[in-house]
C-alpha cells in the first residue's frame, strides 16, 4: 500500500468505494489453481502446432501437406485454402472494424509470407510431439524476396514492397506508384507558421523508438471444440471473448450465434490480446478433426508472431516565448505498422500535444508496413511514442529559456475548453491538479549527486467508454452474483463487486463478481482503452439499480402498499414516509428468502453504451544515475502522479500506475527487437529481450489525484494507460540532466549510452 | 434547437465536398445523423462506421440516443481504439 493519495474531492461518503478488500481472483491465482488458456483440457483433446515462416519476406510457391497427413496420429491440417476469402474492406462485424483481407492473411499466409514467424499452416495431432513432427513434414517452397525492417528504409523509394499494389491513402491526388506507406494522416489547428514567428525560441529534433512487446507473462493459448452441426465452443485467454467470437466467426465463415467463447484467466494483455492469432485455427482444426484442439504459442512464437507496438521515426518542432508560453507545436510521426496496415499513428498524432493549450498545432502521421509482425495495441497505443518526442523537445525548450520544466508544463497545461488538435475542446479537469501534485512532491526539489539527473514528462490518453453488459442475481441466502463480459486483467472483479455492494448497501463479502461467457451476458467490448471500470461499472450499477427497484416492488407486495411508497437505504427496503405505514425495514436477505412467494427469482441485467469518459492524464518525474564507465542507467526514484477520477479500489489503481511505469522503464532503457541481416529476430525470449525485473526498479511512488468524473456514478476514470506515456521522455530528460547530452533514440541501453558518452 | 456540426478536414474532403461545418436542428444524435444524411445521402453510414463524436467535448460512440443540448458543438472525430 502506498499512502500518498491526494484527494481533491474530500467528502467521505462511501462505505466500500475507496477501500481495499481482497480481490475475488486472488486466492486461486496465488495458490496456482487459476486456469489459464494453456491449462484447459477436454477428453479426446488434440494438440495443435503452427508451422511458421523462416523467412522475413518470400513468395509461397507451393505447400505440400501430403507427407504430414500420412503421419500416424495426425488428425487435421489447415492452410489458407481452408479459410474463406475476405473482402478488401476496413469495416468489420460489431465494433471490430478491421480489414479482414489483411487479418486472414495474418492468421495464415496466402500469396506471401511477410515476416519471420508468419503462420503458414497448422496441424492437430494426438500429442504435441506428433504435431511438431507433422509440422516439420509440411513442405513449403519459398521464393525468398528482399526484405525491409526499419521504418525510414521502408519509406525509401527503392524499398522492397510488401504489397505491390499498395497506394497510399490520405494523399490527393493519389500517388501513381505503390509504396509501403499505407496511409498519411494530417491534423491541424491554428496557424503553426504564425505561431513559430511569435516564439522567442524554436527547437526541433528527430527521434527514433524501437518496437517493444507488451511482454505479458502468459503466451497466447486457446481450446476449441467444433460440433458437426456447426456449433463451436472456444475457451481462450484474451482481452475480449466477444471480440474473439466476432473475429473467429468472420475468419472461418461461421455465425456469431453458433460460437460460444468462455474467457480463461488471462496472464496479462496490455492490448496485445485484443487481436486473434489462434482461435480461428483451433476452430478449423477441430472442425476438420471432429475433436477438441488446443493451440498454445511458445515464448518464441509470441515474440516472432504476435504484435508488439510500433517503432517510430519522428521529427518535432516547438516554439516558446521567454515567459514560457508555448506558441506552436509541429510533428511528423512515422510509425511501423508491421506486415499489415494499422499502426497507432493516428492516436500518436492526436495525443502528441493534447496535454497542453497550444493554439497552433500541426501533426502529420504515416502508417508504414515492413517485414515484422503486425503491430498490436499496447497501453495507450501511439501516445507514448509521440509523447516521447514532444516531451523531450518541451524539456529542451525549458532549458533554453531557463525555466523549471514542470513550471513550463503547468503554465501551458490544458483545461476545460482547451481546443485539441482534432477539433473538440477538452471537457474535463484534472490535468493542472495532477501537475501541481507532482510539483509539490517533496522529492521534486531534493538535491542530487554526481552523475545523477532528474527528468519530468506528461502523458495523455483518451480513455474509453462503449458497450458493456452486466447481470445480477439475488441468491436465496442474500448473497449477490454480479456477472460481466469484461475479462479481468487489473482487478476489475473487485471493483465491480465494490460498486455493487456500495449501491446495494450490503457487505462486500456478500457480492461475488465473475466474468462469464458469451452465452450468459450481453455483448461487451474488449478490456482495453481503460474502459472497464467506467463502462462496465456503469452497466453493473445500472443492473444493481434495477435489482433495487425490483426489491422495493417485492417489499411493497409484502406490505401491501404502492411500490412508489418504498425506498432503498443501506441494504434495506423502508417505507418512504410515515404516510406509507409503520413497517419494519426488510433486509435484502429477508426479501431474497421471499423471492419465490413474491414473483420468482430476482435477476436483472443491463446493456449500456456510455460515453463521457474523462481522459487520463499522468505526470511523472524520475531521478537517474548514469554510470560513465558502463553506460548503465539506474532508476533511483520514480514518482507517478495521475488523475484517477475516483479510485474504486486504490490498490489496483496503484498497481496500474506502477505497472505502467515499470513497462515504460523497460521501453526507455532496454527493450528492443534485434533483427539480423536476414530479417530474423535474434532475441525472441526474456533472456535477451530485457524487461525490467524487480531489482531494476525502486519502489514506484504513486500520487492518486482524485478529480471525479461527473458522468460516472462513482466518479471513475480509466487509469491503465496514461501512466505508460511519460516514462520514456522523463527518463531521457533525466539522462540529459545527468550527462548533458540528449539521447534521441530508444532504448537508452548501456551500449548506446556508452557510445554517446564516448562521442 | 440548432447544433453546430463539425467534421475533420479529412472526413470533409472525402464525404462533404470539403465543407467542415454545418448548423442542424436536432435534439439527439439521431437527429444530427438524419439531417446530415439528408444533405449527403449515405453519410449516416460513414458517420456510424468511421467516427466517434464529441458533444461539447464529451466523447461518445456515434449512436442515436445521445442528447444534443441547444447550441452544442457536435464534433465527429476518427474512431479511437485503446489497448
């Protein structure tokens, strides 16, 4: 527990909201009994194996599965020929708006393989070893093609083309020549040229960031069972089982109603499990074999074939007056999409300058394909990358005008009514309060030693709302079941139970929150975008209010009064006034016991699509020490302030902030994909892909600034993403403060820092 | 009551001949979508499929039921997905 909460809305009015009860999934997880995707088994289950490309870029001349088919124990083999053709269109079912022409080619390569690790075929057999042997017997003839990895090289005129007919979208008139640039985006407000003319200091710089993986501990895994009549059941670790249902249905050509997906526990996702790799393959293998099939990725598969976030090449220019007023900001953001279009470059453009009131802004984004795995979402996708460049240049501006970097940010911070680069004005407060909380932290002015430096940065994320569902059952003994469709990644079962207990006025221990399958709760969008506590929380409160209405109706029946004459207070039905009559209040437990007599089971549900989510804003400072002999950067202190709306369960909010910081430290200092000359990944494992471990980090201090969101019944705002935006720039700014040199490429690994120090 | 409807430059270039701002009479977003579809047949589909909306700065999915207060700014922006 970290006792550093700053509460701006200080009225204590809740019994459960803001407390720290034990999470419902805690005991099974710490005792090793929780079931993840790879733990699941069914009688007769087959073991799947995916054959992957050894080449970064090659044309598939032929695939011969005949030898594998003859191997005893092999039950089914799937290639792209088994999947239906998909229309080239960026619109998908439900809210999964992607281009399935691309998605199906990522699930199984068709004309070409586009990265090392690209899936080519899948087999199912009676054992993992037979499946492995069968995969080795599949003969694939390749015509190896030149490849390109780096985003700047992929944009060059003579770059090898991944798609020979790709014409850049967003340019008018449309280019006549194909390229690897899938899309150009442009956003602007004001007049940047006029803004730069008003500035006393104008600073511009280029930056590069490496692609980094979400590094979830649990590799992707699923189990599928297809019946002869078309029904399919899937158990899967994902961030959204409704999304897995929709994606699988589209890829294999099934109906939504024929597929039921049950969420397994999930060992981390951070955005990387909002997309599908295995579920359609397992379903097709099962359909062909007539038996259940489980597919797991190895750690190497995860690195080689699942989506990291983009690496990028960027240029940012900012103008500032001597008094600290930022007059203009401009940026060009080139993002790797991986092998198929769809990097988060739009988000990067929209978030880059969002924390600040800058009247003149211009952002250009390029979505660029290259021969690496298709990028997937990673916490606040796009924002941390663009933010690294912008927050670095803001730091350079502060130094140039001799102003404290946090004071410069406070002077320019966005507030309600500040226009954003996409046009709408900010509608929520919390940014200024967060910056001031960080500025007032006692560590911010603490002295530093030799080779040490302090850096600050801010970060912004939209946060999400959208479709969520919940059901509530009042059990006969007065306990309550809350079921939602939101896979629990960050402790959401606890926060759902807290909100239900608070609304009902009963003890937290009497509420059991679960995550249920697609057949038992209404459609719920993915656990992503920091949307669950907000949107699914509203669904839970809505279902709870319906239950309260029903409980009051049942009490009215018992008392023989009008239902309008009954109110609900602190877990009891009570007469609304003395005019209604003199009745002893009825508890939830008493009413539950009379459910049969008063009309049957008390069960309610809610399906909502809330908007009005408030954005996330985080400000952080880091103290670092740079070893001049080795180039190693040690994090001495990390302080994260964030506007959390209201912390429903403060421990899990702190956990989100600390997790974002820890991942940001890895992004800043060590994490990168290292490709060899053949375009093959040389570090597909945690020994060589260096994530921070506990001994790399100090205790991460959190400051939870509570500026409640008036749209949410308990004031919640999303907290899981804004926290990963500031670390890269803040640590880079700290390294600059310690060494006097500007590191403009991530990661700032020891060899790179040492090289910079030497030069 | 009238609302001010605004599109991004890119969206306007694609679908509304570059015109970015409109005044429409509507009580809710459904009314806004209908009014815009009357001006540019088929636009409602593009708005529903491709955009989110900020009503006086508050972000929403582009649905029908969101109320549009008198004098509101209704800004359609590209759809955003998180991690």
